[in-house]
């Protein structure tokens, strides 16, 4: 009985820590945060702002080639709504 309790006291925090670490890592990957703190590499596409609208849908402003593009993101796909060239919106 003592051996069972010792195993439980050792393995339970390890399993709990692994579960917490997995959820933390999943959240970081979903948010698009770089895991390594390495050099700042310039990217061709940058997400400027995101507005969640509900489960599985959001509005996002993306900067690409010096132009800002407003897109709707849902489970069924991505739709371009407007861009700077059209004069439809101002993302400030």
C-alpha cells in the first residue's frame, strides 16, 4: 500500500505538469507566437490585428507588400473584404 501511495505522489505531479505544458504549448502555437526567441526575421505577411466574432470566426487585418487587407476568417474559409487600395477602410 505504501508503494502505491509513493508512486501516486511521484507520478501525479509529473502527469499534471505534462498536461499543463502541452496545453501551454498548444496555446502558444495557436496564437502564432514564435517559440524561439531568436533574431527578428522580417516576414512577407504580418497580422496587424484580429477581432474574434464568435466561435470559429474572426476579422483580421493583414499587411502584405505594404498594403493592409481586411479578411474574414471562418471554419469554411477566408474571404477578403477590403484593402487599402480600395479606400474602404483605415486601420489606425
